[in-house]
C-alpha cells in the first residue's frame, strides 16, 4: 500500500512538472515579448482612474483608497492577470498557433530576440535608444518592417485604447457609486480622455517603436530575416489575434472585478431629504 501511494505521488509530481513546463513557456513569451503589456498595466489604469475621479471632485478618503488599491494589486496585479491571460489562451481548443510560437521562441534566434526585447524595455534603456536612433532610422529595411508590423498589430494603439476604456468605465462608475443622486456627464469624461489619448499617441508610438527596433539591433542579418519571416507567418498572425481576444476577456472581467471592489470600499452619499421623505 505504501509503495502504491509512493507511485501515485511520483506520478503526481511528474504530472505537475510537465504541466508547469507546458505553462511556463507561454507565460514567458507573453511577458518577455511584451504581448501582454496592456493586461499587465491594468492595475496602473485602475489607480489612475481613482486619481482622475478625485480630480473631478469625487474624494475617496486615504484609508479607503489604500484598502482599495491593496486589493487591486493583490487580485488584479500584473502577475495575476498575466496568468489569467495564459489560462484563457490555453483554454482555446484546437489552436495550434500557441505551440508554434512557443516552439519558435525556444529556438536560438527566438531566445535571443526575447532577451533583446527584455533589455529594450528595462529602465534606462532610453539613453541607449537615443544614442543608436540615427543608425536605426538609417536602416530602411528595419524601419520598413516596423511600419508594416505596427499596422498589423498596433501595440501602442491597443494599449491606449485599453487605458481609455478602463478609465472611462471606472471614473463613471466611481461617480455613480459615490454620488448616485448627482447628475454626471459621462460624455464629457469620454471627450476629455479621447483628447488625452490623442496627445499621448505620438509619444507612446515612438516609445514602442524605439524599444522594438532596439530589441532587434543586435541580431545578425540572417537572424533578423528569420524573425521578420516569423512575424508575418500564419501561426504568428493567429497568435496575435488570440492574444487580442483573450486580453479582451481578461480585461473585461478585471474591470467588472474592479467595480465590485469600488462598491465595497466607497461610501455613497446619502439621499437628499426630499428624496428620503417625499411630500
């Protein structure tokens, strides 16, 4: 009996190890390749929404604010939502793009590319990017590839749209929860955030471009050609679509969860006297 239990334990350990090995590469590809940037930044969007609401006169006491953001970081933080994205993508039956992309990033060129992207996104990398900017812009093929790739999968626009949507929904919900008897102009918030997005777009697009070009600057010509071919492959295009649809579901649920947290931590104003005791 003890031997039987021992075999079961060994089988369970091996099974868990294989499952972890199957799960970890996708998480690493999403994070190191910055495919999940807009998902990982959700908690930052939520915090910004609180500050934007307060700037509009919806004051949240510091104790409530600290408790709220502590819960957001614990339940809707970068690592938590990134893992939910992995789970969402792995739940899609019959999709072979994940395996193909994981296999490519397991190759020598793929691993080198992931390292390059990680380096390009580290704090302080902007100085290096400014220094090599002239040579990057002079490489017509590299710059041309980026122009085409960014249209196929607009990383910057996706991030900006996600931010704007989360802010509009969250600020509006805070207003409706805190002051349910006070009229609130959601259209005005949408208009202001749309202007913010318009102003931010060139800066965000430029930042993403420099990071991506910097990430590929150390690849040999043959390696770059292989990477360029990979980004236009059927499997990678399908992978990008899967990331997008799975991200939509994860962020939609995160937004709903954030609203539930807001309802838990925010104290609404009392009803006006005439509303409480109608004549």
